[in-house]
């Protein structure tokens, strides 16, 4: 289910690079239906995790607390100037919980933050997916310890901060008018993959790079400072809750 959700989510982001004029004109207005599909798949991921791992009250409590902390951290800035303290909870929590629970953490933390900040809209399913991927990536990093782990997570925090912005922009970029995008940076239905990739690269550099740089600096700095004590605490909590995939 996790793989299927990732494939569907990837298609939801990447369709502009492969859509022809016919698809863009006929089915462009049908894309909001994809939101329901994505949300349904996320529910199935949760169900499969519950049935396969057999979550009990302690495990649900750990996941719920981390999701609530992530949502509360989003209230602090809600992405203002690109700053996302939420990412610290996603990366450190995802590192400890393991792949399945990490992906759920990212989704739950983002939707919790959306409710707390009234940030519910067509962008939310995309934010949930990308936040889930950020936490999942932390869980899939090589197993190292000590200073090596802190350095690895700090580097990942910086890279994932840029990747999050680059991916998230794709949800709205195809729908911007040519006048709303920088010159030569708008989506061209039916153009080649290379042409639209070049246009999107220019759009990202002109509109998002500065925000993502701020996110990378803040997130990597906080991860470097907080990794050791937070990971130690989370790992103790996870051992007590006996997560099967951690």
C-alpha cells in the first residue's frame, strides 16, 4: 500500500511533464478528484499498518503525540519565509519509528497542522504526501550511530528541505497563467519533457529557492542541535511501545 500510494502520488505531481494538449484540456479540471483517491490510499496505508503491526494503545499514543507535536510546531510559522520547524519532528520521529509509521507520522502531522492553522485546501493532500516522504526518507537512511548519525540527519534535513519545495510547487505550477509566472517559466501543455523541465527549473529558481534555503538552514541547524537528546528519548519510548517495524 505504501508503494502504491507513492506511485499514485508521484503521478499526481509529475503529470505536467507527460501530458499532451488533449489531456490538459479535457482532464485538467478532473484532477481535484485525485485528492479523494490520495486520501483513500492514505487511509488504506493506516489500515494495513494497524492490521500487520497490530498497534496497541501505547503505540497509537506515541504516534499521536509525535503527530500532535509536529502539528503544533507548524503553528509556529506555518511555512512563513520557508521556515518549517515541523520538519525536525518528521525527520527525527521518522528516523526512529521505521518506514511504515514514519510515513503515517508525516501525513498525520501535516493534517493536524492544517486543522490548527486553518490551512485546509486542495494543496493539503499534496502536503501530506510530501511530508510523509520526508519522514519516510529519514527512516530509510543507512543505520549509523553517534556523530555519524547526527551528520547524516543534518545533511538529510538540508537536502529534504530543498526537495520538499521543489516537489510541492508542482501541484499548482501547471495551473498558473503565463502572466503569473516569470518569463519563460510557465507550463506549456503538450511541450516536451525537457522543455517543461527547463521552464519549471527557472520557475523554482525565481520563486522558491530563497524560501527553501531558509527552511534548509533552520531545519538542519535544529536537527544538528536536537538529534542526540531527542533520538535517545524517542528510542526509549519506541522500545516501551514495542513498535514492530522500528
